[in-house]
C-alpha cells in the first residue's frame, strides 16, 4: 500500500463482494454534497446557473473500549437522507494517524488513550476530511444499551473470538455460526486478546456488524427514524440512543476499510500494531455516503466525482489521485450510465477551469465542458471515462513514497501510548 499501483493490485475491498460494493454506494446515487458558496467574484459570476443543494446525512462515531479503557473497535456511521438506515464504515483502532514523522507512528487508539474523546473525534475527522456530528465511546455495558433495540443476532466467525483476562485468554464466542445477545455483541466488539494483533480481531468485528445488519433487515420494529425536513434531509438526532434508533429503522450497509500492518523497521521501529490505509478509499466512502459532512480542508477546488464504473478500485484510484494533487473531493457518486470515451471535467467559471488543468497530470486525457447547472459547494464535476482506466495502467502514477494517510489533514503531535496489543 505504499504506492497506488500496489494498492490497486491488492483487492481494494478484500472482504467485500461486488454486490456489496454497489450497495454501499447506492444510498447516495443522486445525492449532492453541500458547502457554502465561495466568497469570491468567480462564484458571483455563476450564481445565475440552476443549482442543487444536498440532503443532510447525519454522522456519528461509535467506539468501544474494554474494561481497561483500551479502544478496541471504531465505526463511522452515516444516516441516509431519509433518516432511516445508513452505512457503517469500520476503521481499525490501529489505523495510522497522519502528519507523523517517519519512524514515529501513532494510532487512533493512542490518540484516545493519551488525549481522550474529543481528540479521537478530531483525529477521525482529519482522517475522513469530514465534520462528524456526534461521538460515543462506551464500555461493554454502555455499548450493549445502544445495541439493545436490535435484539439477538446471528454472526458467523472465522475463528474463536478470545479476550485476555488476567493474562488468560478466554473464548467469548466460538468459531462458526453463533447467536449473540446485545451484551454478547458488545463483548465481541470490546474483546482484546493480547496475543492477537488487530488484523486477527478485525474479521470478528465485521462479522458482528454484518449480523446486526442482517437482523435489522429493512428496519427493526419500533426503531424511530430521524426527523426529515423536505428538501433539506435528515436532521441530526439529539443523542446517540436516538441516532442508533434511526440507524436501525432502515437497511444498514457495512463497509470495512482495507488496511495493511506496517512491518517496515524504518517506519515502525518498535513494531507496534499499526496499520496503513488508503486515503482514497476512506474519502471515497465518506463522500459517497455522507457528502453533507465533507469539509474542504485545502484552499483549492472542490470536486465531485461521477463514476460510471462498477469497479470501486477505479473510483478509489481517481479519488486518491485528486487528493494527491492537493484538491478536495467532497462528493462521489456511482452513476448508471455508459462511460464516456474521454473523462469530462465540467466547470462553471474559467478560473476554475484554469486551476483544474494540472489534474490532467494524474487523470490523463480530458475534455472540458461548460456546466449547465451548479452544485452548491462543488467547483468542478469530473465524469470518469474509458481514457482514465487506460491511464491508470499506462500513465503517470502518484509518488509511491508518499503515504496515503498523509494526504489528509495532519493531527496533533503527541507521544504514542500503548493502547492496543
């Protein structure tokens, strides 16, 4: 994962089938991201164009700790604009925090262990280029209360789920198909066997959430959707119990971020349990399922990416390249259309077109077209074409020495704290 080519050759979503990839992006096909119109003369020049605004997609961080207050699992959740159901994105607590010197890695779990809940929220926001509405960090009991409405679920584990208690590993869920109560689900999410790295625990977290998704189905009886304002979208629930109720009121899609443990002695000299990820994937997912939460972290163009390709690696590659060029991606859509022969960049203002010219370095051949409508908060729209797929193989590639996590905003620099095995 040091380079985009290597990342592409590895299956981006190793644990997901093509059908699930499509499902994860379906909730936002046609959804438009929102950002305030730029305070500039260029923006004023296109104000007469027809415009569209975004339905709101409330977001939350759902994190779990064990009895020693070690962070053991973390998800970023986004409700649909309809206020019922949504997407759960699983992120490893050992994910590498950006903006760190080589040889001094720091993880999300370290941020929580050293600096607490708000620092963790800031770190996740920096990782996802977004502004998250709510965060909750709970132990087993508090997590079980939030999951209580789901009832008993069935999960299938590829190995026994174990937890260390007084230096002894106990089996808390056996390999195979297992029925779990909310308390047992919570125990799995909080499990931490000191002899197992996070890569070994990650599948059981995914299996638990897949069981929750299957139990919820089209919506759990008694679950209450979030309030929806017409033409605005879902309003952020008042607290996490209300947020979870809204999530359980409709179908839930699960997306697990692909990661790889850093074993290079120079980058990880103490051999801590830390993982690299691809920023293109994280931003692609967030800009797909929670576009109203996206933030322009750089004083450059904001981009909408429309992908007519079913293969998520194509979309992820394009997002990575755009981020690599120092440009904000605030909306990603999978569109049901035939890919154009050449990638199209639609613009509203000549200044935006000029600023967008360098993107061709990493996107290949493009044609520029005048936009016929304006999306609030989006400067240019990129419609991926067949030429980009060819360019992925034959054209210029991002510098493989630039770690993907450093394409997102840097977080605070603090000494690491050992909070995961």
